[in-house]
C-alpha cells in the first residue's frame, strides 16, 4: 500500500515537534538547582516524584457549577478541525477536536484500561473480532443520527485520507460491518489487544456525514461532542461553544477558548497571573518549576521523550552496529542533560517511563569510553564510516546540545559535522521523508496505554514511517507478538524489546519525557485520555 509523503511528514511532526522544543529549552526557565532523584528534607519533590504520572491538586469544593469560559494556553495550534489534517494528539492541539467530536472510547489511567465514552461498549472474546455498540439517540449538531453508517463513513474517510496510524488500520482490519443501526463489527487479521486505542484517538472521533461530504477541501467541523465550533482566528484563538443537544449530561462550561502563546514560560506565567485557566507545558525546566510550585494538573509521561535517532541505512555510519553501540556508550545521559539541558530531566537509557505499568529495571548499557574507542577502531579497520552529519535546530540551546555531542564523539574518534536547520518542518522532512541525516535529536514518545502502535510504526523494518531504517527480523517478531498480548505476557515482551534496544541501539536514549497539563486551583473535571488528549465535557470552574 502506498503511504503519501505528506502523511509521513505530518506523522513525523507529531512525534518530533514537542521534542525539538525540549531539546532547545535549557534556558527556558525554571530552577536550575536540581535535587537528586532521592527526596531530601528540604520538602522539595524528587525527580521521580515530579515526573510520576497522576492528577495533582486540591479536591473539588462541592458539586460542579455551570457557566463560564475556560481559556486554554495550547502547546500547539490546531489549524484545522479535520482529524485527517491535524494529528489527533494533544501535542498538536487536538483536544479541541475531541471536544467537538468526542471519542468513542477513552483511556482510564486509574483503571489502566479503555472504557466507553461516546460508545456504549466495545467487546471482544478473542481480541480479533470486536463489537462496537453505540448509544441510542445520539445526534450530531446538525440533527442527523450518529449510527453505524455514520461511524463507518467517518472511519472510511479517515483511512482514505491517510489519518494518523492509518497503516495500522489498513494492515489489521479485515472487514468493518454494520450489524444494525447501533452496532458495528470489526474483524481483524490477527488479535490486537490495544485495538480500543484506535477508537480513543483519531478514528474514534466520529464526524457527521455532512462534515465530509465535500472531502478535505470542503470539510465542516460537525460532530456530536459536548462542544461545537464557534469561531477561529488563525494564530489568535479558537472558540468552541457548549453543545446543548449533547446526548448525556451537558457540559458545565459555556465555552472553551484556545490560545497559542509561543513558549512554555509564557504559558506558565499567564497561568500564574490568572490570564489562562489551563495550559500545556513540555520543557523539563518549566515542568519541574510548576510541579515544585504545587501547580494543579495532570502529568502524562512517555518513554524516549528525548533521544537521538541514528540512520541505520547503508552508506551511513550508523549502518554498523559497532558504531551505534560506541555512540551509545559515549553519550552519557546524565552528563548530556547536565551540559545541554541545565541538569533538568531524568537521565535514563531505559526506553520506558518509570510510570508505565510495564516498566521493569534492566541491565542498561553502561558508559565506557575506552570500549567505545576500541569498537570505533575495529569498525574503521573493516571499512565502516567514522564521520557523520548531525542535524538540529538553530536556537542557542540546540547549538549547545550539538557542541556537547560533537565533543563527546570526538573523544572516541568520530568526526561529527553539525548542520543546524531553521524549522521543525525541515528537520521532520530530513528524518522521516528523505532520510537525509546521520544523527538527529528526536523522540519516540512511547505512551503507557499503547506501546505497540508506536513500535509498529517506528521500529518495524518495513514500516514507511520508520525514521532510522533499523531492520531486525527478531525485533519485528517481538513487536508483532506484542500486538495480541496483555498483562504479564505483554510486560515480558516489552522487556525483551528494551533489552534488544540496549544491544542494537537503533537510536540513543537520553531521557523519558512528559506533558504537564497544569490548571488553576479553581478548575476541575478535566479528564486526560489517550495520546495526551484532554476531555472537557465535565470540566468546570469553582
């Protein structure tokens, strides 16, 4: 199946954009006097406590109140409410889409399972045949019914127009059948334990038939969510108003207002000043400051939030596993974060967040400069390339990061040329489309709820979205095995993937990442779900 270049660029942007900001945020704010991972008597949070998944803040004072507008300082601007144009991820402003369309399923982080949202139920006996039951009487804001035909039409539009994760859908869905007005049956080619995640993200944002009648060019934001589109001023604000015809309990808020300040510092200052009610921040210094300040909000961690991809393809230095291992043994995560990130973040070669339910301690690759020198010399004697081009952004913090890496690699005999780019788009294209790089700062952002989806696109050798070109049949086998697993079986396979990463080093792990969705103390009821999306249907202000 052909995947369009534009699609790969958008997929890459969703995975990369947030990390590039992190990589360039050593001077973006926050307290640079970082404690160790063990908490002390000072009353400050340890790093492990700061980056622990959870919802923080005071208990809601009594029953919810209706009325008011919630002003949200978004991490990025959703310039379209079409789920096939804007990646359905909270990092790129897609929570606004979830407010307009809702999602069929949602991830419950407390229960660690997917639960019905707009749907009534999603069930399976074998993880291969799934039955989706819709709620009776749900209507879009244009008055038409949200029925099985609408669901199939919406998912068909999403797949036809190459929405995010579309390759997973195309290769795994054997048939989609309307059983009756409110029931859809999905037959898969193989068991897929985390299939519900597809219906908790883009494919589960059901758009009305009238929304897609004119295709992408004529798209209209018509959904059945708790809010509906009101107005949009590019680069200024997006306004959503309450949908009074929502099927369930109507939203408490009168409206949502999304605005788009440029930096995490600006958003956090606006929250403290009372200009914003809720914000999204990602840079480690600002996250650490906000958590130490006791800000309320939801902390959503991910694995490999900060890393370097190495181009494993023929003709590149990274095609030799000895060179990759030597680089991994040389770039010490703790030293890198100290020199390039002001000491912020948790240094780790483990590819999973400690908050992930499947996290296990493993024997991580250790820093060993002398062993790395020997590997480089051995590979060079066999004809391997020992020079490479590193691409990064052109801001000062990114320059500092590139010089740090350059000095580390010079010590082991690798000559690194630095090429600084002027835009995220350029870097995205170089990594995910043209593959014109040897080493690049990036991210995989492995989520707790569905690591399979991320691995299948980023690590499977045949995936067109694989940025490094890494290909190992044993790794592919583990990932395909992971697709149908749950519980301890899933945990064991994920550990094997982690251990193989330590041996093969398709990229260089530096640190897990996180999003902190901070809100004012008078804000309640915001519900985090899959892919860092937030649901505002039960949000209110006291």
